[in-house]
C-alpha cells in the first residue's frame, strides 16, 4: 500500500482549497485554471450518465490527496510504519 500512496502523492493534483463537498471539482479547476462553478456544473451533468459520474467522483474522493497530502483511503488502510 505504501507504493500506492507514494504514487498518488506524486501526481501533481490536489483537492482544491475552494471545496464544497469533497474538493474534487475545486482541485480540477485549480489545476487547469478554470472556474470552479463551471467544473461543478459539468460534474453534475455527468451524474446523469448511469454509473460513470458518481463512480468516478467516489473513486477520486477516495484516492486523491488533500492539500496536506493526506489520502482518505490511507485512513482506512494505513501503510506500513517503518521505524526511522
């Protein structure tokens, strides 16, 4: 699991500081310089598609790191703790 967490932290994407629910839309908007409201509207429209929109959002919510590099999945399945 440590390899997975390191890989997730290495991608240049974080949940946005201007978040409403999970910060996914705010993170996408901050990464590409888009308006967060526009990204939220597109994501809400994608929720009309069966399974794709909600599933993608939930997966992103579980795997993407916050601004402080913490990952929600890591709270449930912590990596191995190695002594210094």
